[in-house]
């Protein structure tokens, strides 16, 4: 996994801790919701990075291998993932 993805997720972890602290302090709901939107956005960017890395490594390797079963498996995984994202 790339260092930038790990760093991004570490920042998300810190942001979530910050949101918990905001709630414990009784901060204004809209401020909390703004922070939650920032976390969702950062988490989505990390998700995209992981997906790109998966396509560039695991999927590409399966396509290059000539192993039809492995290729089908990787494509099926991506289809399942995209179906979940649509929900």
C-alpha cells in the first residue's frame, strides 16, 4: 500500500477523533457535520487511491497472466464493488 494512502487514512483517523471531541464538548451541530463531510471526502479519496492501485497491480497482473479464471475473478470483484458503490 502506498505511503500517501496510509498517511491519508491516518489523517482521517485524527479527524474522527476530533469529531468525537467536538461531540463531547457539545460543539455546534453544523460545525460537527462540516467535519464529518471532510472525513467522508478524505475517506473517499483514500478509497479511490486503493482502487487505482488494485487496478494497476492485481487486475493488471491477472490480465497479463493469461489465467482466464483469475481474470474472471478480478473482473467479478470489480463488478461487485461497483454494484455496492451504487447503493
